[in-house]
């Protein structure tokens, strides 16, 4: 099986590259000069509804034309080479409207053929894709009889069955309950890491993006406000988090008396990571005879990055 | 391999696709074929085949009856059989019914269900989509226009009134022309109507109305003094008349369109076909398929 | 608002539609503060919600909101504020006009002023002249909340209230909801996004297969999951010594060593382990770098509860 890891000797592939992209609908400006570089791996497009994510996706797919700026997708301009671009991509839209009468296998097979797979290959790959997303016998049922969770999986299967280079997923966990959400995210992570497809997930769920993405592009008001790999973005001074089951303020006093800088939030203390802090905490807790629920370093989370605002 | 050799674990993981891929234009053909199958009810439950089957049966009935007649009867005279020119006129209702079934089924559900968006998110654009749909609908309409005419040819041959070797290519060409132009008109008009609504039933009714109402309004108007040229709006009768002319026959009645020169009638039909296609194209340019 | 604590009480509530049992013998008693109603799709949550709001009648059992039947007693609906999931049809009104409309429907005196106050509470500008269709989804969501709290309801019902919002908008609303809850209102939230629910509070009701599968503080629920020992991950410079000591004392019932520094301890008494860790580590001169209970978050509890 071919390795999906990027070859370090090759220059980094740009999946999507945008410079100054503008899109207006009448007097509303949906994208106000968006700059972004989306590379290989799993990238999250993070922003609230109305921030411009869906508009950007429509431009990437060449389904709408932009008013200004440059956009390159897999080396082509979707405005002029839309057909070429779309033949190499898979897409799962946000909405759940699918033809009700078609059985899931027929739908996925047909869409694979429409994405230029030869007939026999389409049959086989549709079958494989549906098993992969966890639709076993349900695949023969009409899509109209399926639950939201099953539909999300059908959409995912149709997006990947033709083995595209890039898959665009718009709110793939919408409507799913917590367990289904976890399964879907794990599945997407697998697809992105093992199968050699680049994935772009458009979502407003920060925790989900943080969980499975390698890089993130944060969109707000039609512009990119932060972007980068998760590793880079989360770099920052590490602190220590201590959660106890009672008397947090007393523990804080003890530690302050020893010269440490502390903030207290309920049962949780936050300290800087200076020398000797671990033992000081341990001893303070032992002396007070309280319970130590949690201890650990706390790097920046994506939320910190987000709330920190644009650089 | 036989059991007893070295045990092997097979990897059921994902397999990338390294095989050949079709060219983008292939998607047009795929969609056209898919559309044809869907509107004829193939690959769907039995009840979706009923109406198309009945309509086709009605359309072929005169031809098949003629064939049977030719085979069984004695002393047939040429005028016993239905003429080619007459045929389209005779099965006019079946044609209307078929058109009202096919185009709405081909176009409306895609817009209703979000499928159009999924198609356009692939190697298709709106023009190619319409082309594919148009080809699919046209191919199916040809089944009901050229098909029966070919059966009539068989009936004539069996009865001994078939064309001579020299005349055959010309006759076949005429059959093709008449069948094609009739199918084109019905395809174009029914697709134009279907581009206005996502409800199949409403589109079907509208198609039938379009094929009935203009003629019933125009003809009395002409009787009351309006110019004959107005009769070019009497679809589908204009194309039936063109059919007669293609076969060099005289129709039985004296509709106003008879008064018009052949090139005028042909131009009128051509204009109607173009107009329908244009309307459909314009409607589809505006539809918001991406949500 | 009255000084009596608002309560929402369900007693042996069942609801069926023909042969389909949506809710089966559910009882709970919700007081002031924020309570999350959770469950897989099809567990009966939405039906339960509808019954709480008086939109459906139980087939069996009783629902009492503030002591009254929300279905029969239309007066009590004036004390309930509902933020529904569906996107409302927003007329081309300004936010203030829209919220004032709600005030009028509730028969409030001086609806304009009340609307202004409610909008300020949710962090919107009451003097914004823009019409609602021009608002972003996050702002529209806040308008929905303003509309729901304008009559100062004792009970607030929120159905997926944080959908579509970015983390900043979400954080603002979380602060608002927590404040509303701490003001003595009974706030009931339904959501599928557990990360968001965790920020609102720790009181949960979990439904599964139409029945109530769990109720209470989810951290305490974890401790109750006694057929599954809690697993705590510890990173220390002396894992074997620490593990040995804890096993000897009986505080840990199982241990797994992972590399040179990491221990995974199983325990049936998380509280005892939490109290033993620091003193035992000190005693054995072991430095503690990390202590992390695995599977103790809301997601872990949820998964356990619905999979039983």
C-alpha cells in the first residue's frame, strides 16, 4: 500500500492557494481579500456560519466566480479549469438533501462514474467505500429512509469512492450525536492519514478541528485571521495545571508563599513551569491532605489561539 | 491456494485507484444513459415502468397492428395502411403524454433533491449537464417517433408496398428526419417547461397544456381573421404538418398551416426548438444549485 | 422573579406513538442552575423536550413545570423561555423591533424598553438599525435568546443553542447562560456537542432508548461506574516505586507500565487514589509530572452510559 506521508525530498505541495480573493453578493461582501495556503494532510477551515467558509469552498470548486484575487487549486484556476479541478476532488455538502429513492449503493456508484471512474471500477469502489464508512446492509436501502447519521456517511462515501486527490467536507458532523460524532471524526482522520487523500474540513467546531486536523485556517468576516499548522500555532510557554478536590485557595497560598505565581479558577490552579514547581505542588497537596485530581502541562490550545485574536 | 500451505493475512485496508480514468466528456454520456434508464423506469420498481410502457405501447400499436394486418390480410391496397405522414398525427396524444412524463422526470427531481448540486460539483458544468439531459430525453423520444415509423416500413415491406432499392435510402432519410424533428420539438418544449418547477406533476400538466392550448386559441383566432402565420404557434400540429411535407403527402384536413410555404413551416419549427432550448438554458443559468 | 426555586419535575413519564415508544417511564427533578439533557439520536430527548415545553402531552405520567402542567395551563408557558433549534423565519425587522414583538406577545408593559434591556443582556446593540436578515448567525442566535428571556422566565429551555457559532460567540453565550443559571433560573440545555456542554456545567440527564440512563453530576457519575475501574495515567520519574507502593496499600488494583515514565493505574476508589498520590510520591521521592484521569470527561461518561 502506497505511503501517504509526504516525501521530504519533494517541495511541499500546495493544495489550495488563495491571494486577495474577493467575492460579493450584491452589496454584501462575503470574502474580503482572503489569503490562504492549504497544504497536504488534513486542514480545518474554522469559522462561524456566515464567516465565508462555504463561499470559499464554492470558489475552490469553481462553482461560483470570484470578483478579484488569485486562486489556484491543485495547480489550476478553478474559474477557467473548473472541470479539471472538480474531476480530482470529492465533495460532501453541508445539507442533507439526497435523492430519496436511490439506494445508497446506486447513488455512490453513479457519482463515482460521474467522476470518471470506469463502470466496473465504480461498482467495486462504491462497495468498498460504503463498507469503509460503516454502512453494511443498510447500503441497499433508499437514501430517503436513512437517518442523519447514515446520510452523513453516504455523503462521505460518495466523496471518497472515486479516490480523489482532495476531499472537501462541509460540517461533516452536523446532526450527529456524541458517539456518532466521534466515529465520524476518527473515520475522517483515518482517511486523511492512511489513504493519501488531502482533506479540507469546514467546521465551526473548534474542538473537532483541534482533534483531527494537522493545520487550520481561521476565517472571520470573509478574511483569514489566523492560519498555520496546529503544532506551530500552539507553541507557547507551557504552564502547569493542578486540579484538586478542595481547599484550592489554601494550596495557592502555600505555593505563593514559596514564590510561585498562581491563578485560581474554582478547583483549578494555573502556574508557570518554573523549576521545582512539581515537587512544591506535590508537597503542598500532601501537607494539606487533599486529593490530587489532575496535574499536567498545559500548552496553548487552539481556543487560546482563536481568542487571542488576529496577529 | 489450498489450505495447508503457509497461512496468510490479507490486507483489507484501503486500496488506492491507479487504474485508467475516463475523459471528462464521458460524464455527459454517463448522465445521458442514466437519465434514459431512470425515465423508462429501468432499475427502479415495477410501477415506474407502467406509464412509459403503456405510452410506448399506444404509440407502437398502430404500427404493430399494421404489421399484423400486412401479414394476415389478403388483397391489401396501399391505401389500407397508415401513411408515414399520418403516423405522428395519429399518435399525437401518446407523444404528448410521453413528453409530459419524460422531461419532468429527467429534470425536476435533480433540482428538488440537491442532486444537481452534486453533479455540478463534479466534472460537469451547467451546459454539459443540460446537454446530457437533452441527449437522454431526445434519445427516449426518438424511441417513440422513429421507432414506430420503422415498424411502418416493415409493414409496408411485408405487404409488398416497400420501397425499391433505389428509394430506400431516401425513405430512411425521411423517416429519420421526421422522427428527429418531431422528437426535437417535444424534447425542447417539455424541457423548457420542466425548468420552471421542481414538481413533476405540475410540469407534466404544463407540458400537456402547452401542447393543447396554443392550437386551440390560435386556430379560432385565424378563423376570425388573424394571419395564417400565427399558426406556427400551434404546436405540436406544426411539426405534424412538417412530417407530412417530408413524406410528400397531403394531409386530410385544411389547417391554416397548410397555407404556409414549406420553408416557413420548417423555420417555424426550428425556431420553436431553439426557443425551448434557450429558455431552458437561461433558467438553468439562474438556478442556485450550490447551498 | 419569585424567590421560590423553580423546578421542572417529570414523574413516570411515557410517550408512545402507536407501537413506537419514544419515552419510557422517565422521572427527574430539575432545579435551579444549568442541566444538560443528552442522549443519542432517537433516544427520546426531543420528545421529552416537547413535553417539557407543553408542546406534547405524555401518554402516561406527569410533567410539572413550576408545579403546573405546561400543556393544560397556558399561564405557565409565560414563565418558560424557549430557544428552539430551527432557524426562525426572520422578518425584515430590526433586532429591537423583533424582540419588542415578543414582549408585546407576553403582554409586557413598555415593550421597547424591555427589548432594549434584553438585547443588552445578550450583548447586542439595541440601537442597531440593521435588519435581522443582515445579522450573522451568531447574532441571530443571540436575538433568539433575547426574545426568550425578555419576560424574565423562571425556566429557560435551550435546544442546541450554540450551533453555528464561532468560539468567541460561543464563549460569550456560555457566560450568559451560566449567569442566567446562577441567577436562580432553571436552565435546561439539549446538545450533541459535549465539549460545549461541559463548559456550561456538570449536571446532566442522559437518555438512551427512551429511558433515563443517568442523572446527576457527571463527575460523580463516573465514580459510580464501578464495574469499570477508573484508569489514571501518571507520569513520574520513579514509576515502579510509586506503582508498588500504591498496589501494596490496595489503592490501585492494577497497573500498566508504558515506557520509562508512564504508569496507568486502575482503581476502584478514585477519591482514595487522589488522596494517596501526593503523600506516597513524596514518601518514595517520586516527582509527579502528570496525573490524568482517562475517560473521566463527559464524553467518557456518556459513552459508558449509553453503551450499557
